[in-house]
């Protein structure tokens, strides 16, 4: 027979999966379950830690044990960058994902800081500048409600963005249509991009920033954005909570002898 903490964790997990405890709901306080005869304080605590490790709840001071959103956000791949969304409208990429997922959003769910930094090796290589060169870093933390979903830091050559809204530290997207619209208005129209994805263990800093449960990995994204002549106008690094996204790509299958650039 399974230990008492495991039996309790399984019963609570079933209530979460059946919808008895909805996303955002607070589970009973440990003392309430102890008084209800579910076990000792240590037993209930261990059950809650197991639920957290399984990604079903988050535990935080002041908020208790909260049921996590289980349906991941769709991340639309190439369609989140549709020019009609940001050039002709005002649907920046993170908003496009929310719309496709049938989820609500507020523009202030994206915050940002802008700074001029020395380019580390991976950034320098992508932008085609010497290591240590001055570049602009536009770092965003994106949330769904109060829960962070991912961070994204875009790097630019100063000559491409100096004096534009991209280097304005005002919170939220960089004006109507976001950063790609700013580049477009400045004469740098994006034409193609390459994305590389890999999963890895989260650092302690990332776990804290994204409020990850113990053991949850992250998906790191590297995005290189080019103009038609091949000039790189943005290189971005995104860190995504692995359980909070479902990645989706829909594309025409190539029929050529040579692979496309970046494939």
C-alpha cells in the first residue's frame, strides 16, 4: 500500500484533474486537512510538495497552495509573426498567442527594461559584431495574470534602433505593433527568421523569476531576425516555462535539393 502522503496527494490530484479544484483555486490549509483527519502536518506537507513537483500546484508565501493552469498556451510558431498582425494591426506576438489560445490578455502583462550592454559571444556572433561591442538589450517578462510565462530579451545594433521606441523603457510593447513595427517604420522590414529551441534545466535565477516548481525545465529559444538582404536586425533569447506552452508549427514542406538557410 502507498504511504499516506502519496494516497492524499493522489486524491487531491484527482480532484484537480476532475475540475473540483479549478485553476487559481486555493487548496485547503494544511491545518484544515490535519483537523479533517487526513494525516499529520508532515503527511499533508509532503503531499503538497508532491503535487508541486508534479506541476499541479504552486506554493507561495501569502497565497498558499494554488492550482495551476493546466491547459498550456499555444505558441504559434511562424503565424505569431504574421505581418498583418503587427504591421497593419496591433497584435504583437505574445498577444497573438493569447488570442489563438482563447485566453484574455492585458497589455501591461508584458514589462520591460532597456539597457546598453556589452555583447556576449552568442549575441555578438548573431548580430555580426565583435564580442564586447555595445548593443541594446530590451528585456521583457511576460505574465498571464500574475503568473510569469516566459522572459524574452531582444538585442539590437545601436545604429538600427537609436532614437526609436525600442529603446524607450516605458513598460509594455514598444508602441502600436511592437518592436517589428518600429523596425519597419525605421526602414528595416523583417523578411525571414530562424528559431532554435532546446530544453534544459532551469537556473536558480530563472526558477525564481518564472516561479517554477522544483525540477521543472525551461525551453530556451534563440530567434534571429533578418531583412531580405540578410542583415540581422534582431537577435532574441527567450526562456519559457516548459509546462506553460504547447509549441505549434504549420508550414509548407520544401521540395528542393538544398536545405533552406538555418534549417
